């Protein structure tokens, strides 16, 4: 069986990967999508081909035009985007770490190098797979040389394969004629000019008749059609030049030995370090465990199995110096005595614990007959009571088992990592080790394989998994404290984020009571209306079909009902919300389809979906997450109670199923226009500040000033438009976006925005300043020094940069508002507990707090809400809070 070599066009494939894979950046801010896409394409090819040899070729510089013998054509190719250019040397570093032979040679482009190697290898009787996105390489296709052209989209890859037969089938010409085809039709992407007026169809007809450009010119009077004949006659020299430009060299003088290209053992320790650095988590499983493990660290992990040794360990820990006051913890904590802690829990039972209090050793205690869970937890609670300084990862998960509160000296390193960089997807121990300690440790998936079911609670691997948590938490405390201090984020971490853990945990434990019967009845109401809509839509269409199928719906709307604005995609007609909105005036059935979509989502997500979360106590105990959003806002999952619909009445009705316990009512407190008030404060615009201080209708005032209308003559339409501008400005809205919102022209919307900024000039100055600071620093900050990195501002892509500018304008405002509501939550929750009231905080929904309030405490709790929410921040404008009461959430809201 013949040996095989895979040849890869490095520049072509990394370019395709860059445009085919969504932008990725690691925690260092390095763009990695092109590298990630390239590696995935390469591994897919290698898995299919199983070659004995592998080589990747690169251009020495990004080519501006083929071959240096035509300098007059240089400079016409568009340059690489900076985000791609930065990744080329990093890809080469990865390939070298994987032991893969790369070739580049001054004066030769990558396809010339590949053409030479492919020709030499095929002469030796080898099979060649040549991977490139450049169709010029089809001229090399033969029975032994297969050209493979990947197409990358949304991270997935499809590959077209060409031997001679496939080239002829697709292009009707032979591989050798590809250069004549390019000579006639040209190739703008490769700066091959071709003959003006001759496209692919005409070029193909000419070659089918005459085989070559030269032969066609020799029979010029026979070339058809007439226009092509005259163009070829006039531009024959250009055709010959273009053919020469399209011809790949196969005789380059290269410093290349085939023996150097033997398939290496690619998954090396050096490659593993780079994959970890670039955060290619999905690829790390390809490395052998002995490569991915840090055996040096694991040697420090010690198992304790007897009560005697456990008592000695806890005695040593309890004799450590007590933790210092919160305000003193920071840079000093690098030297301060402290303990890294991790609880091992299975099915709500503590099955072990790992403790680290020295860099030399970490200890794992598994629950057994002599070392009970009660004993372990008792000792940990002593550590907490004695004010020992403790660092953990994911503190909230441990709170059900330990006696900790806001006054405990426990610090969550995962949360600290989030404060440092809120753009990451995960803040696990391996992420912290890589980002802040400069060491590589195996992740959970690397230790156990994919899937939670593979985690075994016994054995050395499990011990190592638990010990890594406490060991990394121990090492990270000093590093992360120093990093937080350096970025002025330490106070945010200590005074807002850490206390918030306990507030969110309290809310999760309490849950919210649900009337199951009312929920079922709500679902029945939806079902009735959905059936009515179904029948009406079917009657209108003249047939039954799957309304939830975009493909079937598209056929009905655009082929059967002949509606305008048809937008065909690969999978059929687009029936997205924006397309349907354009069709509303065309046919009343569109309103029914939109309502149908809304109601079926309500039924599946809420009427049916919420029922699955109701526990035995008839309450839903959702999860509140601190480390998901980039702006600092809290998110809600399992279920998402922050996304309860409020725009349509039938959606709002779902709030009626949430009811307080008997003897209680709901008090709902909502900030009024908190983000606009934050904007007034941060911009220091006197006119905006004055409007709020006088407690005037801000939207009416804005309308009066923008539209030059006396205040008492402002119409409701003008007020509505001003409201859209007010809130739009906060989110960096464009004239296009505002025009869509108000159903006016882009020019009119642009005038509205200009008038707004003329009215409030310091707002414009503030927003421009945020964008400029974002560009200079790479981030913007809230009033509480919450950083929001904005890598998009450095993008060469206009849309990405525009998005980055909107983020720069909005993040300081939204981040500050998020911090204020967090402060209010913490203070309200603590006040209710300190006063030993029966009332309890249940939910936070953006700018709203919901309290299950005992009927004897209504007046007292309402005052607490007012005081704590209004006093959460000292702004130049008052924070206004509205408190409502109800027997269900709907009434209270």
C-alpha cells in the first residue's frame, strides 16, 4: 500500500478558519479563533487520511500578487485583519510544539511550495492529499494527488475532494486547463486580472472548443460570442499574463527532506501548555493523562485515613494566626497564614474534604467509620468561628454544610477571578491556576473524561481532583488579592461581591411559593387560545401544516400566499421575527402567527416548564448566578425567573401563580429609571441633574427641550419618542436603531439624537469619553471600579468596533446600576435578618426586589425597602423607589 502525505496551505486554511469560526479570545485578550479553526480542520483531515507524513506551508509574507516577476501588480490584495495577522506566528508556534514540519521560503508562495512537494511525492508513488482553500491548486489534481478544499461555518467543517474526475465534473475542464480558465475569467480574490467581459461560463465554452488560450487566439475568428472574441483579441496579452500568474510552480528549490515530515506524536507537553494557554478546552481531551497532569503538584497530595492523623492536622490548622480584619486583607495576605478549603459533596452529603495550609502539602480526608462527616464539618466550623482566613472556590456550593456568614473571613477565588475578568466562560480551579499562578493543572474533564457520570468518589484521581481545588485556592489568595488591589477592584470584591454570595444563597434556600392549580389553569387558558389561533391560521392557509416549522411556514407565506420580502436561505425562507414584522400590514394572518409563537413559548417555557421546578414544599428554588454577565448583573437559572414576560398582558398573567405563604403578602420595590439617574450623575450634566432634583417627568422635559415645545403642550407621542431617545442613549443606540424603534427615517432619528445631545451636552461628552478610555485602556469601569474589558474596540471589523463602542457607553452605567441594586439587596437582607423579622427577600429581577412580607411587618418592611434602596448610593440625583403590595406577584408589580 502506497504511503501518504498530507500537505496543508497554512495561509489559506488559517484565513478560512478565521472567517468561519466566531471570534474567540483567551484571558490574555489574544484572538484565537483562527488557530482553533485551523487545528480542528487539520485534525479532521488527519483522522480521515491517517497519513505517514505531514507538512504545512506558509508564505513568507502575506502575498500581494503572485510571483515577484510582476512587481507592477503588487499591492492590490487587501491586507490581513490585525486579529488574523497576530495569530499566524502563534499558529506556527503551536505547530512546532506539536512537532509538525513547516516550510516557508523567500520568493515562493505557499502553493508553489506545495506544488513542488506534491509533484515530487507523486513521482515517488506516494498518495498526496493537498488541503487548501485556493482553487488554483485544482491544476495539481491527478490520480495520486487529491485536492481537499474545506468550508468552515459556525465551527463546523465540510470538505470538497477533487481528483481529475471531480474537477472535470464540477468545472467541465481538466486540471491542466484550470490555469487557462483562470487566465480568461481572472480571479479577483487572487488578483488575477483575466480578460474583461469574460466570465466563467464563457471561459468554459471557449476552452471546451479550443482547449487552451493560445489555441483559441490562433482561431480567434471562430471564438464566440462576438463580444468575447473582440475582448480576447484586444486583451490577449493580459490573458497570457493571467495564465502565467495562475500557474503554480512545481520545481522550487527547497531545503526540504521527506524524512523530516514523518507524522509526529503531536500531543506533546509543549503543545498541551499552548492549548491550555489559548483555552482550547474541547481539544485537551486528546492529550494522554500523563501529559496533562502536573505530577509534581500531585505528589504533594496526602490522604489522611485515621482519626488520630486528622486530629493532628486540625490542631495544627486551628493554631494558625487568626485572620486579620477585612480591610487589612489584600497584599499582606500573601504572607498571612490562611487555609485553602474544598468540600467534597455527593447527593447532598459531605463525603470528604481537602485542606491546604502550606505550599508543600495538601490533605484529603475521606469520610469513613472513624472520620465522620459530622467530625469534619465540626472542625471546619471551628476554623470559621476562630476567624481563620480561608480561601475557597465556589463558596455558595459549600454554604449548605458549613456555618458561615457575611462576617466570616472566607474568600471565593472563583468570584475574585470573575471580578478581574468578567468575559470568561468558566472560573474553575484550572482556569485560576493558568491565569494567575502560571501553572497548568488538569481540568475535571481531563481527569475523569466528559460527562458528570464519570466522576468517581473514590481512588487517587478523585482525591487529586478535590485537592487541586484547595491547593489552587490556597495559592491564589495572595495573587488574586494583589491583582484586585492593583486594579482598584478589591473593595468591590470585599464589600459587594463576597457579601452577595450569602444573600443569594438565602434567596435560593427560601424559594418562592407557586400555586400549582393556578399554573395549570394558566396553561389551559393558553392551550385554548393556541388552538383557536391554529384553526384560524390553517383556514387562512387552506391547509394544515407545522406552524413551528420555519421551512413549512415559509412555503405557505411566500409560495402559496405570495407575500413580499421573501428571503431565501439554504434551509428555506426566513420567517424570523423581523421578516414577519415587515409583513404585518400585508395580511392579518401574520399577527396570528406572531401571537401563536408568543403563546406557545409561554406555554412550553412557563406554564409547562415552571411545573417541573416546583419542589415538595410547593416552592421553586431557582439559582442566582454572579459570574455570568459581563456587566455585573445577576442572572437567574433553573428556571430563569428574571425573564418572566411583561410586555404582553397574557404574559404578565403568569405572575399571578406566584403567591406568598398564608399570613404573608408580597412587597415589590422597583427603582425608577435607575440607569438614567446613574447617567445624570456620571455625566454631571446640570440640566439632567436639575430635572431629577425637581422630581419632574424626565421624558416630558426631554420632549419639551428636544422638540422646543412648552412643557404643558408636550403631546403623548412626543413624550413617547423622548422616552425612546432617553433609554436609547443609555445603550448607545444608533440613528438606524432609533429609527426602527420609532418607525421614522434614519435622518429624522439622527436629528432627534443630535437635538438630545445639544440639550444635554455633557452626556455626549461623557459617552465619547467612555469610548476613548475604552480604546486607550482596553476597558471601562463603573462607579465602584467594576471593569468591563472591551476587546472589540481594537477589531478591524466595523461591526465589531461599533458593538464595542456601544458596550463602552453602556457598561459603566449598567455596571453601576447593577452594583447599586446588589448593595440594596445585601443591606435589605441583612437588616431583615438582624431584626429577626419573619419577612424574607425572595427575588431580584434587574431593578426590582420582591419580599415575602408577614402581615404584621408590612409597614416596617416597606420602610426598610425604601431606606436601603434609596440609601444604597449617594448620587447627585435622588434614587426613587416605588413599593407596591399584593396578594400575588402580579398585583404587587
